[in-house]
């Protein structure tokens, strides 16, 4: 699962430098295009120029037009640079208030514009938004550099950092100074002028490349949709799915045919259902070829150039490689820690996957023998389909039996919201009067246990061509006592939308994804910090997935499941026997799941632990990938990486050298799930403890220290190994 973390612009350089798609940077006032500055009437009409009058600053989606973004970016950059110049040029000696707090308060227009624009460009893009994103990628990168490579600002921050313990500040204030100093140094503020100039050029170019990569991925996902002539080729899909495929084909100009859209992962959901092996093969091969087969959307040249630039910049900043630069500021600390963990997990995961493959091959052989036909070798496009047959044989059920009990609105309101009420006392009220950016979007007011309005939650669940792949959380407004703001957060999934009038029946994976993303939302909602720099999910990337992974545990918690897992037609609860089978199969197919993830995570590290001279040209990108997977022992033919390099959006954006974070965070998650179970599970006492010690802290406290305060000890890996079935000998 992925998330779009809206960093506080210009104050989250560690994320911005790594390519956080929601933290673009821009250029100096001297180079900003003054021709696009609006006249007085336009300024008054642009709703981005002032804080939204709607509840909690909720964006005025009904008033915001694409033409408003350019002028708002231009004016926002100019205003922030003027604010920074005032801070840097003042004659008064640096103080916490006149330097650090003043910087925290700067750039409000730019922050507001960036939050709305980059969230919309991910959730509902169009040609105009793609052009704006391309036009401003380099400008905003240069703007960020104009701040963090400003020597006067750096000297003021350094002066405060040198005497931070004698300023009489509370712990959050001291940490804020430390983080600013780190941000400046990691941006290159201590470099000489020639080195700074090169860093600026690299950052601008990388912003442009990241944007192009993202556009190519989205465009090719849509362009690679697989067209079928005959309904029989789609046997195995249900009537609603067939109708959706027919509707998609008609919209694409192919009436009477059927079109299967792709998601931005290697595996595709229909592969688990399609009876026709040739159909499965077509979909799989279309998926895995994306970004590397030449043509307008080929990403190999972008990958090559981006990796060289990242390695060069890391070297300029004094690091051996980009991964070393990134990991120093994460809880992992260094590449050795990450490599050790991944290398320990990989052999057991691959061994389990091979055992699962043997079980699948046995089913294939038996099925073909019963048909009087020769058998065939298991291929990647067969895995999901025959896994369901193995599951059915072993546990006497398959995923399709669950879906009638997993209707979307019921899962959200009587599952996700219900668990949040039991744990934290939250209540939810649907709002139908707030403007939305797409008809499929819903909004809810979130009230705290004391009855006070806590947040506004935006629910955007359906896939569409204008939406990037995956699932994520973002923030339109972040909590801060300094700014007097509460959060406006959104969750985004890519659930296929059924035909009009049909219920949205979810897979179990989609259910757990919904609980996961709402865990991110809670992290934003419960933020209780003074400074914007620390708000919500502004924590290390290898920590941010942890609270959301913990929230997944409530998906199959008996009290929660009983409240939402009801048949969409009859209202009958999911039979206990079926629930027992779900729980019994929790470790089923974990060899595959862990291997495909680890392959992607280790590939990410391979790309980012090399120097610029070792980065291959575009023609060698796919060979580098193949060799990397082989070297790490995760090149098992039947289980390809969850993402191949050419459509690996995580690592070309904010998760470069950071995709390991999901399993790193899962160590903390597994520990925390164990703690909840040991202490009585779903209760207000437990929820309030987790909220107070972790969810409310944001980045105001060291992440590992916050975990230790919650758990009472340092994290241990054993609960994770047990959960994933990696704690026992696997054999050959």
C-alpha cells in the first residue's frame, strides 16, 4: 500500500530531496515568471489566495479552477521568498521566535496551493494539471533550494543549533531547531558555491524526471488495458465485472468488446478468476512489459538518468551512495541494517514460495490428468488462479465466498469507523453539502470523544483513468497549534467501480487496505503538535507505515468483523465457519506475498547503493534489474517483483531507498498487535494509550523512543517472523 504524504513545503527537505511527489519545490523570485502574476481582480477571485472559509479550511473544490494554480504558485513562491529574506536580512540576533518560528509560519499560500494541487493531480488528473505539474516541477525545486541553500538563513539556524540547550525551550522546540539544522545540512547548505550550484541543477532536473516518470506510468496503465473480443475469454469473472469491462471497451471506442484495465502492480486482480489461460497470459505480459518496451512511455532512460543524478548528489553531500544518504535520516540508520534484515528474510520467503509452487503444480497436474490433457509448468500468470484452487482444497473456501459479505459502505461505516469508535471514541457524520472534486468522493465530519470536531475525512475509493494507482492517504490541511489548524485528510483506494445500481463488493485484500489507509488517516487526525514541521505523518518513512499496519488488525477482530461482515442482500452475518477459515488461512500464500515484496525492496536498495559510474545506460536497465534479483536470491521465475523498475513509482518518488519501510515498520506492527492482544484488545484504554504515546506525537519525538514508550521495550523481530510463517524450518 502506498500513501501520498503531504510534507510541509520547504520544511521537509529530507522528503523533498528524496523526491516526495507532494513536496515539490520551486525557484527564486528573480526567475519566477512574472508574466503569469494575476491582476488585482484575478487575485480577488482566486480562492487559493485566502484560507478557505469552509469548516477547518476544507478546500473550495467547487470554486477552484485549474487556471488558479499557476498564479497561486507564482504568488506563493514570491511571498515565501520575501518572508525568508526578511528573516535572513534582519539585523536582530537570531532567536527561536524571529528565525525558527518565523520560518514555520512562512509560505502559507504556497503550502495551501501545493496541498490542493498535488493531491488533485494524484487523485483526479487531467491534461491541464499534468501541464502545470510539468511546468512547475523545476521551478518549485529551485524555490526549495533558494531557501535551504541560503547562507544567511543557514547561519542563523546554525547559531541557534549551537546553543539550543540553553534557550529555555521545551523538548519540541529543541527538536524543531535540530530538525531545521539537519534539513539545511542535508540540502547542502554547508557546501561551497560551486557545489551548491550543482545540487540546485540536480534537484531541478530530478523533479522534472520524477514528474515525467509519473505521467508515463499513469498513461501506460491506461494505454495497456487489454482488449478481448469474446466474452468466453473472460469466463470466471462475475456479471458485474463483465459489464464493467464491456462499458470500458465502449468508452474506449470498441463497442461489443471487453476491456480489462490494469493496476500499477505486476499482479492483476483478474488473474485469480480467469479460467482461460491465454487470457491470463495476455494480461500478465501486458502488465510486466510496461515502461520498458520502447515507445512514448518507455521509462528506462528516465531511470538511468535519475539514478546517476541521485548518486552524484549523494557524493556531493558526502555520502557513498543515495541509500546511505536517505537511510541516515531514517530509523534504520544505515544500509547495513537494511541489508541485514532483508537478507535474513529472503531465503525463508523464497523457500516458502517454492513449497507453495509445488502445491500449485500438484493441483495443475491433477486437474490436467482428470481432463485427459498433458500438464504444463506453472507460470507467473497461473499463480493467483491456482492459488485459489489450493486455498479451496485446503480450507474449503475461496475468496469469492467472502465478497457478498464485504460491501464497501458497510465495511467503511460499520467496520473501519466502528473500530475507531470502540478504540478512540470517535463518531462520524456524513456531509453532503461540502464540495467534492469528483462525484465518487464522500466526506465525513469526525468528532472526538468529547464531542468536539476533530477532523474532516475525505473518502475516495474508486479507480478511474485520471487517478494514479495504489492506495494512499493525504492531507489537505495539517494540524498545528501554532497555526490554529485541525486536519482535513483523505483516503484513496483503487477499487473497480461496479455498474450503476450494483453493490461494491470488496476482496479481503481491499478490506485490509481500507483499514490500513485509515490508520494513516488516524495518524493525521490525532496529531497534537505545536509546529507544522511535526504534524501528523511527518515521521521517518520507515516508521510511517507502522501505525497504519497496526490498524489492519481490526479488520478480522471478531467484534469488528461481526459488525460489518453481513450479506449485502440478506443482512445475514458471515457464517462463523467461513470466518474460521479466513483466520485459519492467514499465513496462506505468505511465501509468495513476502517474496514479491522483498524482491521489490531489495531491487530498490540495489539501485540506490551504487555510484554514478555503476549506473547502466537506458539499454542496460532491465539487465541490471535481472542481475540484482539474481544476486539477492529473489529471482524466482514464478514470483516476479511486486513492481518492476520501469513502473516502480514508489522509488521514483518519495520512497527512493525506502521501499523496505513496509516490512521494517511491520516489525513494530507485529509487536504492537501482540501488545494489544496481551492487554485486552479493542478497548478505549488501549486506544487512548496508543493515541497518546504514538499517534498524537507526529514527528515531535524520536520515532523509536515513542515506540519504546508505548511498548515498554525495544522492538523484537520474532512476532513478525511468526506472523509471516518464517519462524520455522522450511526445507528445500
